[in-house]
C-alpha cells in the first residue's frame, strides 16, 4: 500500500515518526527539522478525516523512564507545527483507553518508546559474555513482540515514517508491521522521499559523482567509504578523521584527533582509491589550534606538520580550494560529516567552503544529498538548506542505505 492511495477517513493511524530532536538545557527544541519532515504524512491523515497516534523515541534512555528524554517537552511544538491540539499519553504501553477515546481529527502523542527496553529489544543489565545472555535475548524478543502488538492494538493502520531509525529492527519501526495486513501498512511521505533520494545516489548517477565524508572518526564511516569507492569519481575525506590518514602517511599531527588502531586501514583506503581510479582528496593544510576551544590561538600549517601542542580543527585555505575544485563540476554529490569543529564559529570555514561549492554545483544542475545530523546542522547554521537538492533526516540509516543494505523499516513494509 502507498500512502497516496490510502484513505484514512474514519481510521486510526499509528505513525512512527522520528521526533528525536535536539533540546537545549531548558528542554527547548534547537532544530525542528525532524518535526517538519514528518508533517506531510501527519497532515494527510488528518486531512483525510483520520485519527493520529504518533509515536517516537528521543535520546538514549536505555529502557528506563527519564524525564530528560520525555516527549512531553515537545507536545506544544508538535501541536504548533501541526496546527491541531495534541493530547499526550504518559505511558506508551498503557495508552489503550486514550487511543480508544480518540475521535476523527484528534491527535495523541505517545511517551518515549525507549522508556521500555522492549522497543529496542536488547536485554538490559546482562553482559553479552554471560552464559545466560542467549536466553535473556530470547525472552526479550518475545516481550518485544508483545510490546509491538500492544502498540498495534491502538490503531487500524500503521505508517512507518521514521527514516532516522529505519535501520533498526525495533518494535515500532519493524516488528509492529507484522500485526497489520499489507493493505493497512505503508511508508510515509518522508520515508518515500528518503528512499528515492538514496536511489538517486545509488542508481541514477549523473557523473562526475563527488562524495564528501567528514566527521571525527574513520572507523564509523568505513563501510560507506568502501562502498562509495565503487561508485564515485571523487572522494573527499575531511574533518577529524583525516589526521589518522596524515599520521599513517608519516606526518606529524600534534594533538589532533587520531585513531591509532586505524592507521593501516587508512593506508588501505588510499591504496584502494588508487586501484579503482578514484580521485581521493585529502587536506593539505589545516587550521591548527592550541586548545580545543573557539577562542584558541590558531595558525595555518601543513596537515602533516602540525606542531606539538597544537591540533587541527578545520581545513586550511588551500584544502578548501581543492574541495571546491572536486565539488563544483560534479553532477551528483553526497555530503556526510563536517570538515572541522563547526560547532565553534571560528572553525566553520572548511565546512562552509564545502556547502558553498555544493550550492554552486546544485545551481548548475547537480543532485546534492546532505545527510547525517552534523552536516545538516552545518547547512542549517549557514542558512543554505534551500540551496541543496535534498537534506536527509537520517544519519546511520542514510549511511546504511547508501552502503546498499535493505533497511529493516523498509523491509517490514515492502519486503526484502
Ligand atoms: P561524526 O560524529 O563522526 O560524524 O563527527 C562529527 C563531529 O566531528 C562534529 O561534532 C565535529 O565537531 C567533529 N570534528 C570534525 N573535525 C574535527 C577535528 N578536526 N577535530 C575534532 N573533532 C572534529
């Protein structure tokens, strides 16, 4: 079933969204991209004359109730975004009565699903090495099914629209789908858009294809880097991860972030790029700082000659030019991960150079996909969100999709 073909009139729809929005210390939302992302689906249910039961996780409460991660903090924001009053169910697994009482056009938001360990389905308080672990896991899988069944019992149909968690086989993202027949479960508009955007990158590639991978660690991005190597013409590696490469190549990196156990991996990536004819772009200069702070003293130094006591926190001007040269002529662009510690205003130049080059290429007809929380935060910080083709709401989910994996949240609805 597709959401466009479904008529929600008189139906209760339980919709899994990703409202895992960042909050400040006062519980105020600092970036509402994810709430806005879910609106087309939520509004379609209401416009058809349906009833909305919204469910999400927030943060990592690890199976325990924790006020810091309560979705009660976002009720007003969801209500304002939706233009409708939103009721709140303070216990997601005990919302039968509240759900049953809902009338057409009404909206109920369930409390954080991850206050229950059943949502993630991982046994808590037991080590993987413990001989009793396998039994605990089996028991947890059984109670995960019960939990999913309870959630399913609130509604007539299920919509999966949480791309951010679609790579997880959780109760609300996948298991719940077993309790609805094929005509009463579907992907939401956001999921459809995300899946199409990934297909643009994986299947309908216009060349040249430039991928920009940044962030702090190479270890968390290795799967996607290896997968992209078969597809891209240019691969820019930037951000903290590049100091592992600089060190592996014999450079001096001072106090820069580095994964010492990944030096060989870095060399392997360089070799692989050569063998596959991929133009690998690594920074040649960087902005080095004498402390990890916005107000640190800085100097521009070669990326392989960072003085002791200094650390590379951003790409240097020569590197920024090399990035732009690989991005501007591209016709397909993927960006995941910043080129520096962009959270500090004084170390945003590298990421800004990337964003500007992407905007230029996009204006010239490229398809550009930005994904991963940090790159999205970057593009929003620069006020350039409307100058790229598509901003993904997914971090890990996007990376796994681009690695070519079928996401459990998609498989649960569409099959493997
Ligand atoms: P990741 O979570 O691996 O995608 O990395 C994102 C984080 O990497 C951001 O919080 C950046 O501040 C951080 N980052 C980027 N460049 C550097 C750097 N040169 N040194 C330390 N952290 C960095």
